[in-house]
C-alpha cells in the first residue's frame, strides 16, 4: 500500500497563515524522513480552512527541500485557472524535480473565487471537461497544442518545456458527473475524506463502467483515497485529541465560504462531522490504523492512501503522527492485507 500525506495547510487558532504554510512544508519534510511515499497539498482561496492559495507554489517549495518523495496537488482548482498556465507549471515542476511532481485538479465549487479570478459560473458549471482536455493535451507530450472550443480558443503554439513523458492527471471527484468526466478520459480519481468505503466503492463502480464504455482499462487507474489519520496509544486518546481541535478548525473555515451569488456556504455541524470521520477513518492505535486502511483497500481496491494528519491541531502532535505512521503503521501494511 502506498502511504502519503494530504496536507490542507490548516490554520488553527493562534497560528498565523504564514506559520501554517511553514508548518505544511515542515510536515512534508518529516514525511520524507519517516519513509512515507509522498505528500499531496491542498489549494483554497479566501478562507482559513486551508491557507495555501497555490498548490503548485507549495509543491515547488517542498520538492526543493526533499530528495525522494513525490509531491502532488490535491487539488489545483481548475475552474479558477488557465489550463495552459497550470500545464506549464506542472511540466516545469516535473522537469526540475526529476519526475517527482504529481498533478491533481478539482472542479471546485460555486464560490466567489470565480468572480475574483474572472472565470465565472459558466466555466465552473459547463467548462470543466473542456478545461481538462486542454490541460491533458498540454501535458501529453505533444510538441504543439491548439484549442477551438467554447471556453478556450487559441492558435497552435509550442509546448515549452515539453514533458519528457506524458504526465498523469488525477481528478478530485465528489459527484457522479465529475466521476463520469474523469472516466471518459481514463483519468484516475482523488476520493475525498468525507465519504466511507461503501460510497467510495459506488463511485469506483460507476467509474469502471464508464471508463470501459470509452475503451479505457479501468483496472489500471491509480486512484487515491483520502483518510483522516491520527495515531495515539489508545483509540480513546486519539479520538479525544481530534475532537478537541478539529471541530473548531472545520467550523471556522467552512463558515467563511461565500457563494458567487452571495449566499452562505454549506451548513454543517462540525462536531457531528468530525465524529463521523473518527468513526470511518484510521484514528487510534497503530494497529487500529493499519487495520482500517487494510480493510478499506480490500473493500475499494484502492491501494493509495492520502492521510490527513492535521486533525489534532498541534505542530508536535501532527509531527508525531507522521513519524508513527512511518515507523509503526507502514510496516504492518507492507505485507499486504491484514487478516
């Protein structure tokens, strides 16, 4: 099983945004030292839930401070970006890191970001597939790319730098429509922390059916799934530490979302949501965490886990969990599914 971190760039009370970003990079360096396989970095705008506005910038910083791990974006919000500019950044990062960069993208939401960046609600609602096509063309290895669509239209231009090999693109999917868009193109999924194994399996079944209809071998898609993870000496202690910190972070951050039409963002009881996550995910002893991850891999077929480790809030607590994942959880999973 491939174990990687998912770092949201979380800003907890009493921590500045700059400190949160520095902690994110530090946790990525700790992941390499702990023997984990990689790190994926989130991207958000105008909210404190995650204070990294450019996952590619953060990835470049972390790639420059590490030597072995892969570093990915989970995910760049494609509805806010030029797919060509993002493609150029991705190819450059891949070249400068010796092939250690991984590109994940998301549709995003109907937030005020679309107004601020000037892309608009139509691009979000109807242009995601076209954006994906332009991006995938750019990182495919073609020497020249042109576009003649509804949202992107430009003459043929040279791809500089051109990737040495096609770069894979992961698609963050929370809806069946986005699953279908990815499956039609044979692009692997990034599955979110908010759903359990049964819901993940349903989305993957749909992906398989659609991908095969369009001639793709769905069995080879390297899907990844996110999990909340916190390690302690008992399940009770691990759960208590997450309960003490995570609802405040989730509640404050989600409340800051503003829809493009001016209405409030999604309403959710943060304490109840965190309790649901604790029940679904690897929060507990190293043995419990390994068991949950192994069981999830058996149920979903996904052998690529992105571990959200910032839930307990403290810098040291997160660092300790990363170290224990590498030293205690990973060895239990090295031999395959647990009995």
